[in-house]
């Protein structure tokens, strides 16, 4: 059978040597992180071993230790990926409204989802809190994350005040209190066997924000 110019155009081109060298590393690291993310959420950080991740993602233990210095590094990559996947889409969706009230409430409501992804996020963060309390590198990264999280809350509060949507004398204190309330409610409603429904936690958070910012 003869081939045409169109056939040649539709065929995928061969990867260059540089591409063949880069992609396996990226793909394997991602396989490890994805498998570890589900395992940590299911079993807990302190119950997951390299061999568990190896079995889950079909990559040998030696390959994992080649791409990651230790299980600690795997955890750090899991938390970074989880943070990006959870917070960034919420922030981007919220910013589209142009209304400080809608933006803030949409973002905070999204923190308390009833879906499996939201629960997985918080279960991973519960373990990371514990690790950050004992490890300097984890603690430093978490501190930077919270600095950014509180800054985002403060900035939108200041914008809402300047536009007349909110009444707040101290946006920084509001940001600190709101971040603390989010974490406290999350611990209570996502714990195994919790008697506090996720929906109730979400409602309590939004009622607090409306009260503090005097949103009608």
C-alpha cells in the first residue's frame, strides 16, 4: 500500500533524544506521587511504606528511591500537588466574578466539599500538620503556605472594604481568624466517625464570615 503526504503528516513524529530522556523521569515521578497521594489519604502517612507505593503504581522500589531521596520527599511532593490541585482551581474560579463578596464566599464554600477529593485533601493535610510540627523543612513550607493563604484572605477583605462591600477594621486579624476557623472545622467534620456534617461546617464558616464582615 502506498503512503501519501497526508499519511506522513498524521503519523506522530519520533521523539528526540532529549525528549526521550526527560519524559520517563517526569512520568515516573508523577506515577509515584499519584499513588502515594491516594495511599496516604487512605492509610495515613505513618502507615505508608515505599513498597506500598511501589505496588500501587507498578514502579520498583529502587526506581522510587532513585527519583526521590526518601519517603519524606515523596510526602512533600504529594502535599505540593494536592495544594495546587485543590486551591488553585478554587482561586481561579472565584476571581472571575469581580465581586469581592461572591469571590470570598465561593472560595470559602469550596473548602468544604462532600466529595471524595475534598476529603482526601484534608486527610493528607492532617498528616502533614503532624509532620510539620516535628520537621523543619515541612514546617517552613507550611508556614509559607499559610502566609500566602492569609495574605489572599486579607487582600480580598481590603478590596471589599474599599469597594464598600465589607465592614472590617482589621483585615489581617480577620484573615488569621478565618484561616483558623477553616482548619478547626475541617478537623472536626472530616475526622472518621464525625458527628459534625460537612454541610454544617460550611454553613458555620459562611455565617461567621458574613457576621464579621457585616455582609447582608
